[in-house]
């Protein structure tokens, strides 16, 4: 049954789409218009580091009917302009 969720439960609020850390950095650089050089140093990459981020939003969709309506790019733009 779709409703308001359950008090005390944890819900992932995200796009539900996979994005690489590199793509995220590229979007932030584009939005900020700040020129940066990103250097990947393989000596500092740990086995626990993730290259991609993907939040499972199935629980919030099932329990509340919530669906993302604002794109990641629009969210980043709003956060950047609010600084």
C-alpha cells in the first residue's frame, strides 16, 4: 500500500541512476565554471573506493509512491546557486 512511509525507517532519496565519480566531478566543474585539474593517482585508490554511485530507491518508491522529478544536474545547479 502506498503511503507516507514508516517513522524511523531509512529511505534513499536519489535519482536511482548510476553515475561515476568522474561524471559527477565533470558536472560540478561545468556548473561552477571553475577550471580545475583532476588527477587520478592509482597509488591512492583503495579496494573499498567506489568508481560509481547508485542508490537503490525501490523501497521509497514502493512504500510511498515517490519518484524523482528533479534531475541531478538541476539539483547541483540549485545547490551551487544557493551557496
